[in-house]
C-alpha cells in the first residue's frame, strides 16, 4: 500500500522528526511504501531558521538585542545542528508531492497537528479537508491537541473527514465520545512502536565521555532547574542542559545518544519522557500545571507511573523503577495501536478490492 503521512516532519524539532521517522520505519517494516506529503506551514518552518526570527516578535529592543547577540555567539553550533537535521530529514523522511494522485491511504499524525495554537488556526490539511477533496481515505493516528480545542464549533464538521481516529491522550478520547459520540481509540506515539534495539542501531560512540545528568527543560521549569543542579552537585555529576554546547549542536541521533548515555533524566517534555522510558533511564517529570502536561500525564497514567511526576513531597531516593511492569504495560497499549493501524489498512485494501471487482 502507498501511504502518505501528514505531520510536522519538516520541523527541526527532535520529537517532530523522531515520531515521523518511527511511523515510517514501522510501516516500512510491514512492506508498505510511506512518504511524507510535502506540505509545510511557514508559521512552523520559521521557528527553526538560523536566526530564529520568531523569537523577536513583540519583544523589546533590549530583549531583541540579547537574542541576536546570543544567536551570533552560537552561530557555529546552530549551523552544525541545522546540517544534522537536514541530513536526517533527507535520509529518512522522503517526501511526496501534495498533488500526488496515487495514494491508497493518508495518515494524519502523530504530533500536535490538531493544536491551532501551533498551526495558526484549524489547518485544512491536518484536519482532513485536503485529503477528503482528493477522495483518499484518511485516518488520524495518535494526534494530539489541548482539550480546549473541543470548545470550537468548527471541530464537529472536520471530524467527518476521517474514517478512523486514534488520539494520544485519554482526555481527548473522552472529549470526542462525550461531545460528538465518536469512539476514538487511544494510540501511542509512533516512537513507542519501535523497540529500543531499533534506536540502538543508530547510537554509537558517546557524545560525552564522563558520566552526566541530562536536564531537558523545554518549559523553563524552575523546579527542574533547582532540583537538577542540586542533585548533580551533591553527586558530583556533570549536568548537561539545553544551554550546553553539546546540546546546542546536536541533531536527532545525537539527542537520543544524550538520553541513552545519561545517568538520570530531568524532563519537562513529552519525548524526553518517552525516550527515558524506552531506554530505561531513571527520570523525573516536572509538570507545568497547564495544558502542556496533558500528553505526558496521560501516558504516565496509562503506565501507572504518576509517582514519577515531581511534587513538593517528592523524594528521589524512595523512587523505584519497575521496568518489567512498565514494559509490559507499554506492550499492551502498543498492541492496541498496532491493531488500529493494521486493521485500518486491511479494511481499506478490502474496500479497494471490492470496488475493483464491481
């Protein structure tokens, strides 16, 4: 089957390209031809330019000057990082024209493709209007968005564009059932469809020779900053964070390398949490106490791992990681997601066969 994927594969963002890679790798392992439909939103592409112009918007002259100076001082590292992303995308994420007329199925997702705050409104491509016009059966797989999206009256019309819907958060599944009577399925992020052995094929020499902790703090969480510094100092470990030169120059493979070889992960992001789980890394998730937490809390709830969420009474020395139980639970929800994908493909193949037989 020839499958087109609509997602944020073009963004120089670790989670975006790795989830895209994982979905294509998974589909390809079952003999399907999968390509990324060449559709890019400027609002997203512009976030990852060398000079990060999106950061300048609505900022004071003083802040603009600081951002500009910081960018110039790190320009060589940013160039290295950019080259690595371009190389990864070119090698592993092949494109197909949006005007292609020979697709058998379109998969929209994973990632926050239904988040209008990211896409600049309800984008017709990611909500299925585009593929419906083309007459290609379309499914949503592990799509994500804030639950507040379902207060918008536009949503109900767009949900008719999908033959099947899989979402990443349990709260989204509940909202779809409660508000629209849609029986969406809970599907895992594509990165969890692949075993750790698949990722290990790409991880070679350590980027950092000595032992270290990795503070992956994308939300500027003050608790994460404080606890990671305290623990690294008390245990005499180097602390790598998003300001470290090794991070500033790292591409997608380097990113999973940093997680794989770390001793402890301090995370405030979804994919930082996911790869900690995949590689059996001790980790603590630091919530932002807003809608950004929904993705991680939904996953950790499914895995019975809410004890790994930081709170004021958190005691790291008392935390235990039952990796056997966690892997067992991941495999259970992975099987549900695999059935979702394979049954959909089988149904569409059968429909095509019946239509040709008429």
